[in-house]
C-alpha cells in the first residue's frame, strides 16, 4: 500500500497554497516551490493570517495553526523534491509550460514518486505524453478555495497505472476531501456539465428575455441555487470563466453546444471581470443595481430552460462514461454547490419533461445546443 507522507507542491498561488494547507492539516510534510520565492513567502504569510482568523472563529486551535505552518517548508529548487512521494503541480494553465516543468521534474524525483496536475482544462493524456514513465502521472483537480471546497476530481490519463486512481482517492479521503473519478475528457465532470449554467443564462440575456438580476433571481428563487449565473461569473472572474469555455469549445472540436458568448468576450475585453475589478455584470461600486422582475411565469421559464440543458449534459456525461451516476451528482453538489444532483433532478422532473423541453427549444431555434442526448431519449422512452 502506497504511503504519501512527503508532498511537493509547485506553484504558491491561491490553489498551490490552498492544497499545501490541506495536505499539511492532514499531517503531511509539504515542500512548497514557486519560481518566485518572495511570492511563496507572501502566500505563507497570508496563510498565517487566515489561520489566525480561524482561531478567532473557533474553527481551529493555536496548536493546529502552528502544526499546519510547521509542516510547510518553502524550498528554492525542484531538487528539494528528491525524496517526496507525491508532487502536485498548480501553476499557470499553459500546456507548453507545464510540459517543460514535467520534463525537468521527472529527472529529479524518485522512480516511485507520483506526479499530479491540478489543471482544470488541459488534457491529462496530452500532459502525460512527456513522461518517460507516464503510468505515474494523474490529474488531481481541486476546486478554489481548496481548504473549503470538498470536491476533488481524480483524472487518470490513458497511460496512468490502473490502480493509481484508487490510491489517490484513498489519500484524498484521508485529507478529508470528497474525491470523484472522472474520464479524461474536456472539462472533466464539473467544467463540462456546468457550461449551460453560464452559456444559456448569457443567451437568455442576449435575446433580451430578461436582465442579469432577473436571470439570477430565477435560478435562486425558483431553483434554490446559492448564486445566480451572473453573480457566480462575477465571483469567478469573466476572464477565467470565458477561458474555460473557450478551452472546452475548442477541445470538443467546436461543438455548438459549448459555443462561447460574445457578451462575455466583450466584458472580458473591457476589463469588466467581476468582483476583482469592482465591475462585471454588476457594478460593485454601487450597491443599488439589483432590480429583478417578479413575473412568476418568466422566472419559471428561465429556470426550466437552463435546468433542462444542465440535466441533458449530465445524462450525456453518464452515457459517454465520463463518470458514474453517483460521482456526477456528487461533483455538482460539492464542486459547484448545486442544490441537487442533476441526474436526481432529472428523475424528479422526469426525463420525459427534459426531452420535451429540449425538443421545444430545438423546434424554435434549430441549433445543436438544444439537441437531446440519445441516452436521455432512452430514459424518457422507459417512462423515467
């Protein structure tokens, strides 16, 4: 049985330091490397402040804080990873930069060291192609902020050792996370299935059916979502959310289902990125910019249109073996905080209702974004 006691983290940004905190809190020794040692020191100082606030809130003790900090060591070279059992890369989402890093790293670590990538959008199989021994490489995708978000997507490459996924899943459970195993396809589980939450909301706005606040209100009031699509895009950042959409669109050979929005492209180009720039779909310098419609029929129409597309993509992911039924529903409830699993929601609404909703949309638009999954039709034909 593999043991992972010494963990290397590459990248001291928000994801890297977050993963370091998770591993350290579980009792692992963490070696944190960043190209800029000053950036690593700054991240560790910020972590110290976060832990101090957690003490005030009585979430952790002073002893736990000291143990977490003592378990994390900033290192100045990749050569300091010679004796670690697992390395997790959490650097910029750039294929060529990651590949070059992995070439260097493989020459340093031991033959038994497992190497993981926290990428959210790049092909694990493609990244794995640079290794002399790709069987030890795997995707380990945490969600931001890593200490708070329970979900982790475990993504084996085509070349990954068949037993490695379960070993990493067991480790993540020891780290008090909820791991799901995903096939190496664009977007994995969450970033694939969640696209309509954003893209269809943008489409509804572009058709002048409703404004941002009304669409958000529909998803929160009728659907029970914690945040509406535009609130969430502003929180994530329009630059980040748009980049993921473009990546998924390209990776699926420009399938119209995943077509990016011109509205979001323009907001990104204008620098209206959301909360971090104080302006996005909402103006965060102005507290009075929410005035949603209270038209019940309109709110229901918006919610059901977006929900039907979400359920359709979840069913399609199940059909294509992206993940198990249980892992798909766990991924959306714990990775993006949906109020229900989408497959369970489909059963509740009935797949026949989902199929009819999509068929009505397709009859209106004749666009592939509304095409119904073949598996959804099968489920509907069974009266489910």
